[in-house]
């Protein structure tokens, strides 16, 4: 378990570029969503492929489409268009589009297992199983739609943050659960004249105000604006966790498959995400800010042949350290241009004398939630934004 792994730019596309290239975004060119990765650039998959690895990518790519941006360095790839859809998603499969019936998380896992099953067993492999979930608009699989239905989940301590002691950037960001959620986000039926992509109103005076959930089609009234905000939060967090439930089940399914293939303990398994996420913290959803909830990346690695069970890494690591770590496990030298370093010594209890004592963050994008561009540095104890 890596307790202090951080994204150097907490938004999908830039973080994915940093993970794959071992470089910061001002070097790899993917500074914002829409600044796609030039696939002529070297990446870890290309290097592994050149060194005899079978390589494949399934699921969310989100680094651009077309000849200049599609996956490069992969023997086989079947990736979603953009963010993709939760149900019956369309994949670009080695250059051709194909719609696949079913739920995205199940499909991506199936594609991953099918490739591993077909692999040449005398050669090593590198496979990316990248789920769409739990990205907005948080559409759970049908089998999980009633999960937590009768529960009131705990509220974040800062759900009702009024931003009075925070910066102007925090006050102006458009990702508040109370006023920036759309009808489609919370599976509510919009009133006549409104679209599913319109913001849900949040009046201070809730008298005669109501919302209509899709599943009941019955009006829900509210005593006050606080109760309305709690209602919105509960709708949001339950669907988010329902999407996570599918990831949990499919991760277990993949591990069981590797065990059946008799390669579970011979495979380095990495479970992570491209950034953190606000789950009602500070009243927000989404990511982008250099706040801890957004900055931190979940990161678990399993490889019992080299990692003792229960190992906890407290040192600072970042997403640019992923690629050199993969190459290190494959016995491939770290390229000189890499800006990240292998985490493997940390797994053996060795902290290199020159290991990073701080991490650098840079967020460029302003549009889409209007989170102001900012940069900062975080050490073990302090943060400057």
C-alpha cells in the first residue's frame, strides 16, 4: 500500500499521459483535456514491446483518437471513444469501431481475461485493464441499482463548507453538489422545458419545490435547503459506490482468473486511479484542485514474490514514477529522459538517499468547472498552492 502517492495534475488525460510516459505534462504535451498524446512519443508500452513483452490495452484510453493519438506500443487494443458509455459502449478496436452489448466494467474485464487466455505462454505480458467507472454520470449496473437503497450514508465533515475562509478560486469553482449537479447526474426527471443536462435548482426557500426520481416517479419535497443538499449528496454518493461495487466484483473476478491460469503470484498487479476525487468534501464532486481528496491517488501493488504482504510505503511517490517502476520489474534500464524513478527499492525497505522529499503539481485547465489554473508543492508536512 502506497499511502502518499500523488497525481501531478489531477485530471484524467494529463495524468494518464504522465503515467504512461514517465514525464510531467509540460514535457509530454498533455496539459489539459483535449491536448492529446502524440503517439510518436516514446512510452512504457513501446519500451516493453521492444523488449519482448506482449502488450495490450482495454477500456478507457482517453488520450485522443485517430492515427496520431490512438494507442501505440500495444499489440492489441480495444478502447472506449472518449469517456465511453456505461451500457453497450462503442470500442475502437485496433482502428475499427464496434459496439459491445453489456455493462462497460464487465466487458473491459472480459476483454482483459480473453487476451491473457490467448497469450503466448512462453513470453511475458503487459496489460492495461482501464475501467470507465466511476466517472460521471455514475450509472451503476442493474444488479447494483438497489445497493444502499435504504441506507443514509455518513455525511462528509465539510459537506456544508461555505468557502468563507477559502480562496476566490474555491468560491468560483463550478462543481458544487448543491448547485452544479445535472438532472442526469442524480437520475432525476427534469420538469417540462428542462433538459437532463440542466443544473438542478437549489432554492433557499424550498416551499412547494420538489424533485422526481426516475425509479419512483413520485414527487419528493424538502423542509429546507439543507435537507435538499443532503438528498442530492445521498443520490450522488450511492450511485458512485454502486459503480465501485462493479469494479470490486470484477477485480475479484480477474484475480480468480489469474489464479486459475496459475500465474497469480507471478504477475505484478497494480490497482490505482488517475487521480483522487471529491465525494462531497467541501461540498464538491469532481477533482482538479490540489486539495488532498483530489491530489491523492489510490495505489496498491501485489507481487508476493518480491513484496511482503502488509507492506506500507510512506514515502512520497507520484504518477511519473509508474513507468520507471514497470520497466524496473521487467529488468529494463530507466531511460535518461524519464523524470520519475522506480519505486521498487521502497518495496524492499530501501529509501534511496536522493528520494524525493516533495512533489510538484501543475493544473492548467480553467474551462469545464471553472477551476482556476494553479500550481504548488507538497512535502510530507506542508503544502503551498
